[in-house]
């Protein structure tokens, strides 16, 4: 699976994918008449050329085919997200949206917005978007129902400091520190996974998972450091529990630093 910026040379394929997705996927939620009206927006070509001038497009290539594409303008509006019917439910849309979110953070875009179809609404909600309003929007000749959705982006990761400790953002350059923690069988006794064997696979995946939760708004995880050092000696954070509508607190600590009062409430308040 490869994600790259789309170019004007990709336009014919993107227009065909747009047409094919609407007529084969969105017809589950829209009438044939509505889908045909929406699909007619594939023409004229000048409309798409204008979109390319005003938006940044990415596409996903999978098995030598274009599996989907997405676009965003400078104000954070996601104009397009269409997935090839052959590649539905394979994580393509999520990968494309993650690309958009990284782009937004890099370009100081504070929130993402979209007008989600009935079909796309559950996907956007699952990715942390809130529904602002239901509306009727002009397609070609008809007005179709869709939903205004929005997601706030975390622009600057919050760093917390006490007299003894600092809580910092966990990044890829902390790989060795986290592997030291998560490869220790005793530290991992109460975790729901085995001690890490390969830092380039398991530990890196853990770091990326923490980063994604922050971007998605589903949680946040800090690295714990002593003020005189940049070494991460543990992690602590919150993860949203949608079933109970609450956040779960979790933490871990390098065994070398156990029984020093680092995780105790009193020491964190200090």
C-alpha cells in the first residue's frame, strides 16, 4: 500500500473512481436518481481542474490500482474521500485520513471539517469527528442529505513539569528507552501482551499507536523523565473509553526506578 500526492495526470482515474464509488457504494444510502445526479458531477473536467488548483490531493495505490483518494484545502476542509469498491474495509480510508491529519498539523490547521455523506458519516464519527448539523446540499440538479462534521486538531503537545519530573511527548527517537521498559518480563506482568522482542516492530508500533490516539482525540500518553535527564523512564496517560464515557488512566515504569515514589500521587503533585 502506497500513499502519494496525486498529480493532474491522475485526474482521469480519480474521476472514474468518483463515478464508480457513487454508483456502486453510495446507492446503499441514496436513491438511484440521487446517485446519478451526484455522479454527474464528474463532468465538466474544468470543475476538477479547479479543485486541483484549490486543494491538495493524495491517493492510495494498492495491488497496482488506485484504491482511494482524499483532498483538503488550506482551511482544513476535506472536499473528497472516495474508496474503490474493491478495497472497502481494508483500512484505506483511515490511512488517507491519517495523511490529512499529519498534513494539517504540519501546516498549523487547527480543525478539519467535511460534509460527510450518509455512507461516510459513521466512518468520520469513528475517527473522532463530531456531527455539527444535518443539511441538504446541492449536488448537480438535486439537493442531497449530508452532515457537517468537524474535528479539532491538537496542534502543540502539552508538556507538564513538576519539581522532580517532566511529562513529554513520546517520539520515535525514544525507541530504545521504551524497549528497555516493554521488553522486561516483570514490568509486563500485568500487560495484555507479551514482552517486546523486536523494538523495530513491537515498540515502534506502540509509539505510533500512542501518537495516533493523540491525533484522533481518543487519548494521550506522556513519557516520564527526570528533570536532569532526557531518558524516558516510564509512560503515563489517558485513553477514552466510549462504552463508559470516561477516560482510563494507565502507566508503566522502568523497573530500575520502582519504589522511588515516582508514580505516587504525592510525588506527581510535587
